[in-house]
C-alpha cells in the first residue's frame, strides 16, 4: 500500500464528481430529461476514473492489480468523449428529419464502433510499465503494431468532434442564455482536453487531473444552471 499526492488528487476528483452526480440525478428526477441522464453518465465516467486511480494506492507498485485498474481507468477515459457525443448530437438528430438525421445517426454509430475498438485495445493490449512517479505507476499500452498514441488517437479525434458540435451549437443558438451555455460548455471541454493532455506526462499528473476536474465542474455547473424566468 503506497499513496502519493496523485492518489489523493484522484480521490478528490471522485468525491467532487459524486456531488455533481447527485445534483444531476436530482435534476433528472425533477425534469425527466433524457439528456440530463446522458450527461450524468458522462460525469460517472470521471467518477470511476477518480476511484480507480485512487484505488491503485492500495496495491504495490507495478503489480498485476495496479495494471488491471490502469486498464479499467483508461477504458473509462476512452468512453467519455463518446458519451458526450450522444449528449451533443442526439438533440440535433431529433430536431432534424430526412438525410441530415440519418447522417448524424451514422456519425454516432461510427463514434461508438471506434470507441469500443479503442476500449478493447486498451483493455486487451500489451501494458508496459514505464516508471513510477510519487508512488504512482506510469504505463502505456500497445496493441500489435498500433502504438500508444495511435490507440489514444481515437478518443482524441472524437473529443475534437465533440468540440466542433459545441461550436455548432453556439453558432446556431439565438437565445442569449443557450448561447452562453454553449460557450461555457466549450470552454469547459477545452480545459478538460488540456488537462488530459498534461496527464500524458508524469511530472504534470497533478496539474492535469486538476485541470480536467475544473473543466468538468464548469460543464456540470453550466448544465445545472436554470434559465432565468
């Protein structure tokens, strides 16, 4: 058992995400909005990552248990952009008819096929222990000839598509409240992406996890904020 600062940061991430989930579940029970439920699943993925990575402190460095929890955490990380894609694109698909709706449905189908492929590679690929930093193991995964950056390229690409969807929402909204909601969602998501990028380097793990959390909290606060009457 060995806990470092990184583990406690992820425990804080999990606790903050738990609070967000409770607020979102309360909102869902009040409004029965399916998209609120989808966003709750988006928050759940970050909650699981927080608990998974905190839980690695209960096991020794470079152990089978640490590697298994790493695989689970990375699979959740790859899943997150796909959930956000449903949150962003499903309302667009519901508003439109004909060919446009079909194109969006095909896009979501491709997103989920690629996501499941990426999760499979992260779950079943070869995990290589790079080094340990502050009692926290740093791994990377390969899958046959596909390098780690190639595996991560799928969720990164989907995350950029999500950002594009938020920009589209901002451009098409005429109502000031919803336009600002789109803007804050975009800012929050870009902060998340910046944080995720920093997680690739061990020396910036704490900063990366903190930035990711700030971005997700901003997005959650934006969704929870009610339109003034």
